[in-house]
């Protein structure tokens, strides 16, 4: 079973921290793009005749397409890839909602991911968001009224002016809404975004403050019943995001749309960040994937880490002795744990995961 990802690169307004490929003011292109995606799904089903069990609509703001177009894309995906008992996720922003949640639910969507980012209106303004906390409450209520029981909220950590108290209030807000999943991401300043050129860099958190806010979030989310299962993801039991777990388990997925990446048949490839590249069916090959090093690198993003059982299932042997020896050397740092089951990073280790994984995989 593969995962399907559809990139919907439309926004009402580009957020100043965002580096994802998206454009604003392109409503006239909605029908053309939807039809192109439907046709691409048909062609890909012929090229990659394998079933899928997850479908994720990311962006941009996918909900801008409206329920009718979105449901038509779900149907095209079902026609080509089955999607039996699949997790089908739509990203939604909470600003002024005219989205027909009931039609989405009836059309096959069963998971909603809402871009809350913060429950503090001042922080939302700093982030350039178009919604406030009250609009988020209404959006969540509309989704629940339509029958959605699997709802995720996005939070951003270490944003301008965020304090420990405002972060805790945002987490309490999420818990009060009784959602099943929370993604809590540290703000990363990407090159060539408005945030990267801000003159008031003092508003942006230094490493120590980022670490403190992240560890605060991990502890507070756990106390609210959200179990951490990945560096930035927390869920009620049984509500882990199945689609994103495919990435961390190094499983296969097919991404369609400008900037979308794929991993199929041991090969990685992507579409460039432009509509023209997508409409012309241009793909850039990005090498092979799925080897042991990649498996370790991705798996260590998960709180379960890399286990002998999963490694044996994939490669036929237990975790390499050299890897285990390097893990033993790092135990005194508190960045990881080593058990009879395997190796896993701690919350402190997640904060410096690139360095820890680099040490584990070094020659």
C-alpha cells in the first residue's frame, strides 16, 4: 500500500514564514488545475498499478478548491488506487469558512487538519495569519457537526512574542476542543521569506528559548493525553497520522503537483516548483531510496525509534553492531535510549536530532 499526496498550491495570502510552493489570487486556475490532477491520477494509476491506503491534500490551502472539486479528486484517486479503508486528510485554514464540511465527509474525507498555529490573536497577527481564535473554534465545530471525529490542529512553537504562558494557553485551547491530534512545529526561518529579512531579529527565538518552549510543549501535551509519536506530532491513542508515518517508516508514496516529491520502486523524484513543470509532466530524478542509512535517519524521527524487529523485517538482520556501539557511546548525553528493542531519541535528542543522527551514521 502506497500513500498519495496531492499538492494544492493556492492561498488567500502567503504567510511571511512560509517556504512551501503556493500562489495567491489564482482562483481562475482552480478548474484547470483540478482537471489536470484528475488526469494525472488516471495516468499514474496505469504507470504504478498499486493500491493506496492514505490520501493527503496539502498546500497551500487545499480547502480553497471547494468541496465539489475536492470530492472529484477523491473519486479520481479511488478509481485509480482503490483507497479501501483509507485515511483521507484535508488541510483547512480557519478563516471565514464557506466550506461544505458535510459534502466533504459524504465524499470520502475522514480527517481534517486545521492550521491553527496559535490560540493567541496577537501571535496570529505576528504570523500574518488571516484568522483569530474564535474563527478556529467555529471551524472545529463545523467539522464536528459534519461528522468528523479525526481532527488535527497545527501549532507553531518559538514564534515572535510567544512565551511559556501563551504556549500553554494554546495547548489548553487545543485540549478543550477535544481534537485527536496536534502537530507542534518549531518555527524555522527559511531563506528568501519575509521573516528571513526582518530587521527586528530580536523577536525571533534563540536556540535556548526554542529548546525551552519545545520541551514545555512536549510535557504539556502529554499531560493533556497527547502521546508524542514523532518529533513534531502528538496524538490520542489510535489517532496517529497514517500518511505521515509512511514517510518516517520509509515506505512508498506518490506526490502529484508542483514541488511534490515521490518515492516509488526504490526511486525518488519530484516535480519542480512551477505550474509549467507540472502541466508539462516534467519530473526530476532524485536518486535511489530505501537503503539502511535512510531507514535509520527517517526512523529516528519517531519516538519508537528504530527497532530490531522493523529493521529485520526490512533488511533481514538485526540493527548493525556498529550502530549499537555508537548509540552506547551517546547514552551519557541523555539524547537517546538503548533497549533490547532498539534505539530511540529522547525529547532532548529531538532538539539536536541532526547532530545525533550524524554521529550514529558516521564512519
